[in-house]
C-alpha cells in the first residue's frame, strides 16, 4: 500500500458513518454505527474511534496507509484548533475533539462543519470531479452551501463562507423575515421550508390550486403539481428557481465558478427546476461570466459528507 | 542580498511605471517612463525591459535577487499562457508577452489584469496588510474589484472573479441598463459615472438642488453638496452607498472576507460615504458574518498596481 488513504467521518445525532477514500476521492467502503448521543461526549468519541477501526483494522497495511481522519459536524467549531464549541443535536460543549481523537487513533485528525464538508465531497469526488472552481448548494430544510476555489474549500474569516441561504435576494417589498433575523434571504423562498410556506399561503388565500386537496404539503407535492400544470404551484417553483438563479448571478461575478452543484431534497425535482434556474442565471449574468458555466445535480447523496471529511487533508 | 526581490510593472497607455518590492510587499523604489504606444508593440516591450533595467541595473546583487517581474495590463489576457489577446488602449493583439519579456529580461514573468493586480497590491502591501481575506472595490468610471482569499488572488473560471461592478443589486423596477447589457448592475449607481448620471437626472427633472448651478458636475461636487446639506445630493449618495453595502452583504455570505477595501476617486469622499456603507452592510448581513469585518479606504493610490504586479509571484 504505497498510496495514501483517508478516512471520513459523518458525525450525526443518530448515526456515525465512516468511509475510506483514496487520494482520488473514490469512496472504497463504508461502515455505520449508532452515535449513542444520550450516553455523552466520551462514549460518542469512543464510538467514532471504534467504527474507524472497524472500517480499517489497525495493524493492516491499509491502516498504515491512512494519512488522516476527517470529521464533519453540525455545530459551531473552532476549526484551526479542532474544538467543538457547541452543537444543537450533540452534547459537545468546548470539546477539543481533534486532540482527543488524535490520541485515540494515533492519526492526524481534522474537523469541519457538515455543510462545508458535504460541499467539498461533491466538489472533490462527486459532481465537481475534475473542476477546480465549484459552488455547492444544499436545498433542504434550509439552504446551505460551500465554495471550492482552486480545488480548495474556502472557510472565510469567521467560517461563514458559503452560507448561501442568507444572501438577501428578495426585493424589500416582497421580503419576509428569515430565521437569521434578516429580510429576504434566499432560504425564505428556495428551501423546502420556503416552498411549503408559499404553497400553504396560496391555499390559505384561496388560490385555485390542487394543493388545496393535499393534507400534508411537502416540496415534492408542489413540484408534482407544477409539472401537472397547476398554475399556482408553477408560480411557486418559478419564484424558488428565480432567486436561486439570481444568487448564482451574484456569485458568478464574485468568485466566477465553473460549476454550480445542487443537492438536497429540493434538487430532486430535476431538470424541471434546473432548466428554470439556468434560464434566470444566463439572463442575469454578464455573458463572459456565464459562458461554459454549468448547473448540475449533486451525485453523492448522503455520502457527500463522508467523502468531503476524508478530503479535508488534501483540499482544505 | 539573500532575500528575494520582485519587480512590478504597471503598463498604461501613456506611461510605464515600474517598482521594486521586497517579499513583505514594501515598495522600495520607483521608475517611470513613456509607453510610446504609437510606436507599436515591439517598442513598448523594449521600453518595459529598459525601465526595469533602469530600476534595477543588471549585474548588481539586487538584480541577482530579483525572483520575477509581474506586469499588470488593462485588457483581455490568457493569464496562464501569458498572452495579451486584446487591449483597448494598447496595440497588442495576441502577443505572447510573458515569453517575449522572459527572453528580454532573463527572469520569470507573469501577467495579469490591472484590476486584479491593484486589488492584490492593496491586499498584500496596502490596506489589507496582514489580513488573509480581503475584497477590494475600485470606484471610478466603473466599479472594479478583486478578491484575495487565504492571501491569494482569486481568478475564477474565466478570469471574471471580482467583477463586482456587474453584480445586479438594483431592484428591477428601479434598474437601468449597464454598459455590460445587464440591468441594475452596481456600476450603474455606485461608480462616478452613476453618481454623475443621478445628479444630472435630478437637475433635469427640476429637483431643488445646488447642483443645478454647477456647470460640470463630477462625483466630488455631488459629495460636497451632500455634505453641505443639499437633500437631493444626499439622496444620491445614500443610494450609491446603499447598493455598495448591499453588494458587500452578499459577498459576506459567499466568501466571508475580514476586510473590504475601497479605492478609486469615489472613495475619496471618506467617512461621509464609508459610514453610510457600514450602516447598510451591518443591517443586511447576518451578525456572525459582519462581526469584526471592517470597511476601509485603500492606501496605495496609483501605486497599488505596481505592488500587486510584484506580488503575483507570491500571491497568485
């Protein structure tokens, strides 16, 4: 085993997923076990170590080839020092996770936040493979993101690079308040939550729409209705697509990426959504910054975080 | 002379300015001579070589210490290959400038566009010294810019990174067309040209303003009138400041810089302008992406391009 290998860890509130990657960003195999969040910090960190050693048994040539273990975590992190300051769904409070895990594993460890790590995974080993400059959106409950320039993850001054959901894109008169406190954030219109809110508003104000007969409206129902010709649903999708395209036009003249990668539940709407975004993006972007730029779907799904965590040693 | 030195060249249509920098970004000395644009490409390139050798005489220990010569040029460039494809105010058409200058000087040569190079100069040796993540605006006839992340100039996929003047920020109903063909670009409201246009519009439609008695309105007259209490002029400055702050709020959640640096003629309005921009920026940016971020004036003036060209060897 002369080629270096990298382990990625996706630390979630319910499950810990670990994966082994080669230096090209290929995911070689996976292992998964329970987080046991209720048992506290020490157990969680021991579980990570145990699952990593289950994935790659110590003493084997593969173990010797592992050059580092990366961990993706949802929370506030002191990334350079490897400290988990706070996490909403894990009991960590100012835990020096990097140092503890390096002692447990005898390997270099890096930590980073889950959205950045997922973006890096897509850029390195997924839909951005071979492309040096990518911007990734995750369209789920909120809108997350990550920026990869010259092949490397951009963190920013206070770790806020790629917080694309909080770009203010909706004009003042149409804007509503975002969970972050600002008005008109992208997340208020282009997340699953935003799409569901617009659908419920349409039903409540009595718009003629088939969504009035759906008991529990999810984003998928809105897209399905729009594809079936429901005009109210079509307006909602157009709005979600418009502001995504508008945010991309702004990004195009800031960092000028070659590729936008869209993942998360909302992106499953496919070309019906993507075509509308592409049209807006081309319309709002100077030609020289949009020519040759593509907007594509993410490929790695739930494994993006594992691959990206492994990639922290080569691409962060 | 054990420490490496770097030469920067600011190639303009009228003058060629060359400067010597150390590895810390200090400008040690300058030399300037005429471009002689009318004499054609060969003469211009010979002039660059002659002025560089005037600045640092070959055979001296300093010459031996020169690790590279960087050149900033206004035009369309093939940066990796060092080719000047087209320049509006110089007679270059597909000239392999990097290769020719390397032969003339016997030193490594890099070329890059003037806006990027000026931004890099400010970030490296000017108002961004010691700050790894900076975004620079040049507020002149147009609005230019440049992005420096992790201490390095960002070029983007097609060299359009930092084209901040073409971010669409003005709401559709208020937008006018930009020279680039798009609607509502920052440049239409926050450049000197935009400010003058808004002032002339105010005068023409009969707004009560002291600007009506100014024969040749420039941006400075608008700022002076605003500072003197002219309400029409104050509205124009507020508008220019608002859209600058709004564009910075968008940038804050994309690349999350620590510092915004504003140069060019319009920036000479000083804190009267800057305070308004700061207020809008803080209002429109999530707190965690605006905390500790400052908005400051450029320091190097016309020397920014020389310093940045020298910096291409360490920071691009």
